[in-house]
C-alpha cells in the first residue's frame, strides 16, 4: 500500500514545497533574528534605556507632562516606569498626526533622552514581516496558510523518510557524506528535517496562536471550554461587555478576549492621576516590567499589562480610572490548563522562557528550516528533466480513500487548508486539465 501511495504523497510534497519555499525562507530568517529582539533593542536603544541611578525619582505625572510638552500635541496613551533604578521611563503618545510615539525620559531630572516613531522600529518592522509579510490581514492569512501547509509537508515528509525496511542507521538518522549525487542530496534534506521536525511543529503551532483566523478560533475555544476567565478575577460580577482587553491595550494572548468592565462614574468622572495608578500597580506585586495603558473614554479603564520573559509572571489588571481601585486582576495562576499551555508555548516561541538555551534551540530550528528549503529546491532542480517538473505521474486522490480522509480532517482542523484544497480542485478541473503545456509540465 505504501508503494502505491508514495508517488502521490511525493507529488504533493514536491509542489507544496516549491510554492511555500520563498515564504518559509522569509519566516525562518525573520524568526531567527526576532528571537534576539530584547538583546537587539537593548543595544540599539542603549542611550535611551540606560541612566545613572540617583536619590529620588520625580512623579510619573510630571514626567508624562514633560513628554507631552516635548512632542507638542497629542494624547498620552501609555506609561512604563523603569523596571529598576537604572532604566528610563517611557511615555507613549499619539501625536496630532495620529502617529504612535515613544518618549524616553530620565525620571530623575526630566531629561528627554530620545523620541521614537513606533512604526519605524526595526524590530516592529521585522515582526510585521514575520507575522503578516507586511501585508495586513491578507498577509496574516497567507502566513497562516503557509504554516498549515508546512505541517502537512512535515507529515508527508516523515512518511517519505520512514525507512522501508530494517536498514542501517546511515541515511535514516545520519547523513551519508561518503555517498555522492542523489543519495547525499536526499540525506542532506531528509535527515536534518527528521531531527528538527518535533521542534518545528511546535514553533508552527505556537506561532499560529497569533493568526487572525485559526488563532482567534483557538482563543474562543479556550474561553468557551471554561478554561478562559473565572469569575473570581473581577471585583463584583463578571461584566457583560462587548469590549475586550485587546481592544484597549497590548495584553497577553490569554487575556485578549477578556471582557472589560466600565469604570464607576459616581465620582463625577474625575480621572485619578498616573501617580495613583502607579501606586496601585506597585501594590499589586507584579513583575516590574509593566506598562500602564490609559483609558480611551470616560467609561474606560487603566490597564496594567505585563509581558515578562516567563509566562508565569504574566498579568493583566484593570484599574477604575475614577476611583483608582482594581476591578479585574487576571494572572497566570488564574489561567486554565489550556491557557497555561498556550502562554508557555508563546514565551518559548519568542525565545524568552528559558533564556539563552531557548534562543539557541530556536535558531537551530530556524536554520534547519532554511536548510530544508534550500536542499529541497536544489534536489528538485538537479533531478528534474528539461521542460518538466519531474513530479511523479498525477493520480486521482479519490483512488486513495485513506489519504482523502486525512486531507478532509486536516481541512476541518485548519479551515484555510480546506479552502485552499477547494481552490486547488477548481483550478485543476477548470484550468490545468484544459491547458496542454501545464499538463505536460505537471506530468498529468
């Protein structure tokens, strides 16, 4: 049975690989660099980040006012106190032109150390390229589709790699460097792919948690399954609100769909100062690398959001803008089992959870993926006949009920895969089968 179906799987593996190759190179290269985001930004912005500790820091409200005056006009949207005595404070401002700026300020003497347009940060540009090819929602869907099909390629590749009989270790778990030509090229592609397949599958699935279609679906499933938001995180009853945390602040993945309670207007809509909010935040005993996001309306809340290196330190806290009271406190310990697993997966994906070891393993996987792409394309190019793809003869998928069932299941798990299969079927029936050149090249 394997001998009968192998040419069909090989054909799918080949064409999927050729289509995905440029996208995978972009994702792997940008991913490898992004693993060192914190280190890179520490170096790029060292003159903005690092200050000398002095006796006493000025009030946050004083610093925020200074930052806004420096920009000239706009609205303060975010405040980040330095996490230690030698780190500057950050004030996020949306200026009069709608640009998002970050002002770095020395909390001891009000000196403005620098201003950055957030959209021009190199690592923000890299993140946009990695996650959505700098093409917005359309790019996000393409990246999701690439990740889904890469999972299918891993499955098909392992099927093709799996030894047909009890053979020697060489060529299965080790590369036969003493062999020349096709054998060595095959080993250079297949053997490293086997060794990184588990880690690559983890990175693909954890990366897809950010995607707008599949990732959003997983979030909704996590919440609906009861693993989402326990009532105990709110002071009082859980709010029935259409506004969720990701609408008002940059929060952890687990908190993005968390309903947001309104501030209490009974105090006459007087907003407490950022000084009082910082005192509340410090009393909440969170990781010191937190941001405070300002409310965008009279009913809105201050949001304390913590994105620490370790998932166990995550926190999302909502503070009433009129009373300064905590009205919601959602932390890693409140996550359900699924939410905790997702949070850990994300910090590992970013190269944060286990420090340098995490980064090294991530880079190995990214380099392995780059090697898989290059060796795969090179292997195909060396063996294909002139004017043809070199793929095995086309066969109808309907002859192989088992494989058809697997594709249907994968199409249900990954809806964009299902959609792409329908499009491929229509292209095959309406265009490819009616074009002699395409039929010849694709070996129909």
